[in-house]
């Protein structure tokens, strides 16, 4: 029984580390939850203040007489911060983290820089009076004064900068007119605007909303249904399944307009990498200075100012990656998540929240609608849409009129059989040569996801798999093949168990090696390489892409980074060098990720007027993710993949909890993981929980810590969070513990 609660008064990012303990009055015992707000006596005068519950205690380590008692529950609070505290409470309960970590995630950090101020010159006289005064000045040859007065006549408030630098007015002139009572100088708080001045200026000239196509019937239907629901008081999550270029963004913008005209604010989430100059221009052209952006590239001052602008009601649309969810708007009406399938929507640090799930909960607090969009929806979202939990819309045509590219799957086993050992198939070689000759551009995509090293046979394509989990085994440095779900191990094989070929080995190929080959085969070709090495500097990503857009190179070679972002109209050939790589990443989402990557990579070809071609090189041309990506058939892929998830009890057919235990001493990590797994097994007697592992993680050692992982699966999400609670209590009870335990609900990558 909890008799005490930890409360923070003055909710802010900085104060969450300083909770105060209060006694819970009898009538509230058992009724409080983390995130709730209460009234507490505070300070010497014991004035009642609003505080937030962030945790509970059974006992205290100091004198009972020194503890104050909670005065009662606080009236409903609609302030942005109160909503965010409740959201933090939900994140804590949902994903397993401390309340403090959850609060730090949702509350904006205090500004480290002081606020900016600007001086403005304000006219105090009427237009006529000002004009008369200007005339007098001119008569007395006080031309500077006259110039300033003329400017003020036309514009009541003039930025000081403009007066000084453009009109060349001296401080003495301004002071003289101020003395005469013609004007005053005022200070105005200004906010840093992360949208570049050049964008704003260009847009002002263009007049907002200038570029506004008439919606197609399919687009209009989506806008109408969502807004009709909204006006009828129905708030739902909708999924727009629409190929790239089918006009989703145009739909989002119309929905946002609908939302703003109903007096509410909108949040637009996009994957960080997609937050390009073009996106910003497009939204800012439609919504002017009511829109802003938030992303990790902004300075602390810029971030803080955007939160202030949101609180003050100066902006009502925010665009950004997942953390933009926590913009302190007072009344959100719409949350849009573009490219909703992107793994970057899941936080990689504790709390490992998923922006989609979190957005849906946040929307319930604000009574807002949620719109998800993707060309390749996540299995989760499509599954829920099919079951009627989400509204489903399809956009099937490109509005720009160009056609989808032609796709050729190439069987690399056959290439080997027929004597071609190069990384490039014969078809790809021919097509590259053809494009170089015609002066058209080529993109080569090396799928490097899954570099953990699955082992496959170059002759027959056989892949070494775990007999228990149907995911591929990974080759470890000690020569063993390991399953990262259940810990199953076997010795590395020398010949293929399926065909006897000795060409069975771990898959390795880097972009650098491919670049070298390109130079050998096509000596005149200009190649740009984009990977982790060439994009270490902050702006190098944009630089490489714009160089390619400016046709400074013939071939862009890269990892998944090149799949998204810019449109390159001159690209008429896309080569996918090793489509299989991601298929054997050793986690249950491997096929989904492969399908998404291939579909998107293929979508890069033929964006302009010229039709495109795509070569998909693979050892598994018959694998359903490759077959359906080649025919751009999402439904077909979904149908097969969902069966696999149902049979294997993987999300979305069931829930999965990953438990990662890390410690400097291998024994400690291993034993704690074993103890926690045993605890979970102890609760699995009714057969509604399955525990896999523990085993060594695929990243088995990270910054000198040994890592062990195990998984708990259940169709019932509540059972999983109950087990997690028991594990949390067990961890709290450990003395002098040195290990770290992380929970990951419905993980999206392997460990
Ligand atoms: P998506 O977000 O699905 O990739 P966009 O909204 O960016 O699609 O639209 C793709 C292209 O089609 C853009 O150039 C956009 O201006 C144009 N477009 C969108 N809707 C229409 C429309 N109703 N009529 C004409 N062009 C449109
Ligand atoms: Zn073989
Ligand atoms: Zn296994």
C-alpha cells in the first residue's frame, strides 16, 4: 500500500529531478496515478499549489511530522503542460521507464540563451500630422528627419534595423523626433524563426496559397470524410495508403486548413531525413508564418522559441520528427504522421516510445484526429485498418501523370552458374553503360541492413536459419551461428546443407568496394558515394544530394540513406545490388523492411518525364517480399507477411517485449537475464505467455558492457505489462546492482 507520493510543483524540465514527498490523505489512498495533478501546501506560507504525482512510496526515511499532506485532487487542468504530464504518465506505463525519464522526454528544456529583443520605431502622430511635420522638416533641409517621417507615415511601426541600415537614419535624428513627441522607440520580444528568411521572403512575394491544385475526386473524398467525422464529433485514426506522388501531402495540407479554421492546431510528423528544404517551402507557402519546424539541428534557443510561439498561439502548425509531438499546443485538432512505417518513429533511447502509438494517445487527450500516410504502411497500421480500427483510404494514381518503373528481378545464383562473379549482374552492367552513354543518371543502392552477417549459399541461395524461430542465424566472431531471439547456437558450416556447395559464407560487401569496381568498369563515370563515412559532417547529406541533383555526377551509390528525400528527374535507372541483405537481418521485421526498402528504392526511378527501369539483384528471387516489391503489390505482400506473423505470434498478431540486460561483468548480465527470464516463465503457466531466450545479443558487447536479451510474447498486451511490472519490482529489490535493464515493447529492430 502506498502511503506517500512524490510530487513536483512547478512542472518544468529542470524541476523534474526535484520532487517532494507528501503524505496521501486517506480518501485518496489507492486513487492516485502517476501524472495526476493534486493541490499541495508549499513553502513557508503553505500556500496551495498545483503539483503532479510522479511516483509513490510505501515508507519514508525521515520524521513523519516533517511530511506535509496532499490537500486534495486539483481541478481539471487543460494547460499544455498538464496534458504533457499525463502523456508522460502514459509513456511510463506503456513502455516501462521512470516517470522522470518520461517527463524529460515530453517537457521542453529551458532555454540556455536569453530571449532576443528588437527595437521598433512607433509613430505617435496621425498620418496627416506626420505628413505635415515631414513637410516642415524638408523646408528646413532636415532631410533625414523627413525621410524617416515619410517611412513612418506609410508604416506605423518600423524595425530599428531598417531605419538605420536602409534609410541611413542616425540615432540623433531618432532621438530628436522622439523628443518632439513624433515617435517612440519600443522593445519587442522576437522569436528565432528556424525557417530561413529566404523562404519566408519568397513566399510573401508569391502570396500564400498561390499554388493550390484542385483536389482529385479521391483526394477530396478523404478530406471530406475526415472533416465530416470531425464535425460529427467522431475522432479516429485514419490510414492513407497511397503511392509516392499520389497527392498525400496535398491532402494533409487541406486537412490542416480544415483544422485551423476550426480553431485548433496541427502537428505534422515526418521522418527526420525527409525534413528537406522543399517540404518546408511547401508548407510555409501554404500556411505562412503560422507554421514552424522543430528538429535536432536547431539550436537550444531556436527550439525553446518554437515552444514559446506555440504556447503563445503565434503558430499553429508544427512540422518535425517524433519529438515535435511534444510541442506545447493548447488544443491540438489533428496529428499527421507521414511515412508512418518509418522505423525512426520509434525512440532508440529510454523510454522507447513509438511516435504513432504516442500520437494516438495524445490525440485522445486533445480529442484530435490522427492521419497516417504511407506508400508501404507498417503491418501494424494496415492490420488495424483492415480490422476496422482505423479508417482506410487508398490513393492509387500518380497525379503528375508519369508511370511506375519497369522492374527486372535478377537471380544472382544463375549469374554465378553462368560464370559471372561480379557484384553487377549482366543486365545491370548493360543498363548502366546505356545510361552513361545517353547522359542519364543512375542510382545504385546497397542494402546494408542486416550486416550482422547472415550466412547464405551463393550457389543455391540457402540461408542458415534458427530451427525454432524462423529468423536467420548470425555469424559471430567465434565462428558460431547464433539466433538472436532464443539463443540457439550451432557451429558454422563448411558446405551448404542444401546443395553441398562450398560457396556458403557470411555476406559482406561495402560501398567503398563497390565504388572501386565502378571505377574499374566505367572509367569515365562520375560517382558520388553516400554512406555513414561520407555523411559524418552535418550538411554533407544535403550537399551530396544537391550535387547529384545538379548533375555533377552520373551515378549515386549509397546505403538506405539515398532511398528517401529528393526527387531526381534525370534518374532513369535504379540498381539494387543485394536485395536479400535486409531479408536476413535476424528479426521478424526483416521481410517488411525489405519490401519497404525495395519498393521505395524502385520508386526513385522515372520520376521525371522519362520512364524508369529498376534491377533488383537477389539470391532469393522467389521470396515473397521481393516478388511483391517487383510488382509493386502491397496487398500481396501484406497477405503473406501477416500469415507469418500470425503463425509465429509476432506483432501485430501478438505483442512482444524485449528485455535487454547489460553489465560490465559478463556473469552479472547473464545471471540477471536468466533470473528475469525465469521469473517471466514462472508467470507463463497458463500458456498465455511465451518466453524466448535469454541469449547473447547480436551486439553482444557495447562500450565494454556485455549484453543479453530475451523476449516475452503474448496475445494479451496487459499480460506483458504485468510481467514487466514484476520484473521492475525484482530489479528494484536487487542490492548494489550494477546491471542495466531496458524494456522494449514491440521492438522494431533486433538486439
Ligand atoms: P505524396 O505526398 O503522396 O508524395 P504530393 O502531395 O507531394 O504526393 O503530390 C505529388 C505531386 O502531385 C506534387 O507535385 C503535387 O503538387 C501534385 N499534386 C498533388 N495533388 C494534385 C492535384 N489534385 N492536382 C494536380 N497536381 C497535384
Ligand atoms: Zn547451397
Ligand atoms: Zn531461435
